C-alpha cells in the first residue's frame, strides 16, 4: 500500500496510524509515518543542525494569560496538520486574532507552532525538492498560500500555484543534509519532499519535510512517473533481489545489456521504458472484470 492522498488524517491521526499498522506492507513505513505526521520532527532536525524556520512551540499547558506571541508577522498552525488546514497568517496588528487562534487550538488539546512569516515566499515562493528512493528526482516552485489573515482553507487541502523549478546548489545541499539527518537511511524512503524557503539573509531554510502523503507533482518532472513506478515495482518484488521483473506478465525482462552482443549482463537495472508497459498491462488486467 502506497500512502497518497490521506489529507484528512490530521483530525484522526491515531486511527490513521492504527489502520496503517494493520496493512501488511505500507510505504512509507509505519515508523516513518508516525514520526512525520507530527511536525515536532522539526525540533529533532533543528537539533541535528538543519537550518529550519524558527518556531515557537506552545503546548496545551500554556493556555493562560501569560502567553506571549513573538513580534512581527506570524503564522499559526497545529503541529499535526496537513493541506494548510487550521493554518493562518497574521500581521503585527492582528495579535488578538492570532492569540484567539492559538487558544482555540490549545483548547482542543493540540500543540501549536508559531513561526515568523517568511516574506520571501510572497515573491520567490517555496522550493519543493522531490526524492524517489532517496535520490533527487525533480523540483517545483510553490506559490504563496497565506496571502492574507484568516485560515487559508476549510477544505482537505488548499489550491496551490505550482510550476517546475531548478533548485540551486544551496537548496540541494540543505535538502540532502535533511535526508541524511533522518533516523532511517534515506534509501529506505520510497518518496520524500523537502520544502524550503529563503530566510532574511537569502539562505534556504527547511519549512517542512513531507514523508507521509505529499503531492509529488509527477507531471512536472521528466521521467518522474517512471522513476516512481520502478521504485514501487522493486519494493513489491516485481524486480526481485537482482532488480529483475520475473513476476511481470509475459515473463522476465532481461537486464539492460543482455540483448547487446558482447555486452551481456553489463547492467542489472531494468529501464523504465521497458518496465512501464508491463506495469500498465498488469494494471489493466487487475481492472478487467472476470469472464
């Protein structure tokens, strides 16, 4: 089972994780899902030296008159959330509304994140770097969502302005360091998305790391859908231990190079251009009604 569009989990996370634990094989793993569906993981990554957007963490026990919010434009959101639900931007004159938002979340027993609004998002947007099997695949620009005070959406997710983007060396370095700082080897992750913004000094900061149910924007990366399909097939055993595809319809696919005289078995990887037709055939077969 590949976890994808489960954007309602934030309201019933315990039930969601309990369901995942009953699935024989879930990707990413249940351990990864449990760790990543609570944004307190950002504290662990900051402690590991990853440059992150500064965050004030407010627990339920802080619901009293002494609660002080940081100065300047703010973003308020719960630590367990997805799709920008229960998330809002507040200006310096919106302190009463921001405090009411914090208190509402605290009264529901939630931990709250208060972050400075990163102004560069209004012009540069965010950079989302997508990884498949621990390797960089492609990147996108995500336009600003929090354009004005008020909760950004009451739906499961907020509509986004997305376009392709080529990350620079600094962004790639932060994304790579983030994945290397995880409690698991990065290659164990079927997919990951690292969302970065530019701080006041122009350096990239980690905003979020999406390992549970990210939009991967496969249509915006050349060959991205093929890379993900091959990665899924390999994990399900369609490629076997030597990454062959003996279990696919029509028999095994030979590794690239087997059909080149003088270069037999020079490459053990089955290219996506040869694997995808078999995967499509399998999918069509599974959808066909029994005769």
